[in-house]
């Protein structure tokens, strides 16, 4: 294992479909502006209810990536 340095950020993804889709949306968007994404951790999950049905999902993620030399 090399002596890498990592950075960790926190972002929030959302979806009207599912928690998994909210995670994928967040990671996909982060990958557009960040390189070397390596892992993620879901720290919060929440949703919105309307008329007794879940209408929106939100997840807070910590995403880790390797800093470039």
C-alpha cells in the first residue's frame, strides 16, 4: 500500500425514486468535478411524505478520494 493522502467531503444526494438512486446521483455528480473517488459512507437518510406516501428521498454521504501528487 502506498503512502496516499485522502480528502473527505460531505454531500447530499436526492431522488424521487429510491435511496439507492439518491446515492448514485450524488456519486455521479461528485465524479464530474472530483477525481480518484474511492469510497462513500451514508451518514443520514431522510425522506418527505405527502398524502401518506414517500415522495422524495435524501441521503447525506461522506465521499473519500485520493489527493493527486
